[in-house]
């Protein structure tokens, strides 16, 4: 009985430590998601400013602003999957969204854990990298991503550049697919304003603004994916904590029962010993 009680106590201590780890992971994920959401708002304001500038310069009159886009080139997909574990079916949903294009497009895959999921499906990306573990590093990562994408486009052509990433809304993950190139002139400013004074040729200025706009859109997609992954992790950890609490309640109830049985058994042994002692005294008298 004593050995069983010690075993149950050890299990309770192990479950309690696991609960502490899960709680810490939940807290970290919550902080990272909250920070990323705030940064998304700043990136969107920057993208809007660049879009207005492109509209004023005259983006709709220039054709391709960034890269060489042709109808015959292969589709290029930026696929933002999970970087770490404990995020449920995060990567699976993103890869499913690519559909039949996953077999013919040039895949630029972001996310270490997502790369493992893609490998299990037989997907071989043209390029892959891990997403930074802190959202503050995402703008620098987007710089690298812009360079890699434009280098690949410069060596050939592409029919379009699209991003597939996850957005967390109303407590649910939603996978979105956005065309990045060619740049859609529709979101640009259409206000009737005098053309600004510039020191650069219009095409050069538009190309530089286009790269900045692409960078902002990649930051937006990466930050959304980063925040959504941490939100998904929080949801998984919340479910895990509920199971841990149920397991803890069961173990504590078992511990109380075993301890009570041990106490009852000890009392019975003491009582039996006392009765035997009395009988021996009577027999000796």
C-alpha cells in the first residue's frame, strides 16, 4: 500500500510539472501573438502609404512594376507553414489550400515544422527557410525573402507570385491566398492629385516603390502566419491543460482513496493486535 501511494504521489508531481510547462508555453505564445498583431497594424499603415505614393506616380500606366511577369511562366507560391510544433493541423491546412498548384508551381516554403510535413507529402520546395522565432526579426527576414524571390524571377519568369498564409479570426484559423505580383493597381490611390516632384525617372521610382510594397506585403503575411501559429498553439495548450487538470483530479482522488485505505488497514491491524493481546492476557490469567 505504501509503495502504491508513493507511486501515485510521483505521478501527481510529474503531472504538476507538465502543467507548469504547458502554462509557460501558453504564456509565451500569448505574448508573441499579441506583439505580432500590433506590428501588423504598423506594417499595414506603411503599405498603405507606399500604395498611395505608387498611385500618385501612376502605377496603372507602367505594366509590371516588379519582376518579369508573363502568362507562360510558372506560378510561384510563398507558403507560410508552422515553424514549431504543438500547433495542430496548421501546416496541413496551408498545404491543402495550394491544391493542384502544389505539383506544378515553384514553392518557396517557410516554416521548419511545415517543411517536415511537406516532405511527408512528397513536396520538394524550390527554396525553404525557417520563420524567425521573434516577430521583431520578421522585417529583416522579409528583406531576404524579397531578394530570393526577385532573383528567381530575374533568372526566368513567372505567371504570378502568390502567398498562402494563415489569419486568425474569431478564434479560428483561416487560410488566405493573396496575389503579390503582378501588383494589383486597384488598391492604389485613385484620388485626383497633382503629380509629385521627383528626382528619379518614373519607372525607376515605381520599381523601388514596388519593392517596398512587396516587402510590406510579405511582412504582413509573415506576421499573420506568426500570430496565427501562436494562437493555434495557445488553443492546443488550452486543450492540453484541460486534460491535465482532469488527470490531476483523478490522481488526487485516487491518492485520497489509497491513503484512506492505508489508514483503515493500519487501524484494523492495531485493533487486531490489541484484541490478541487482551486474549493472551486472559488466557495467561
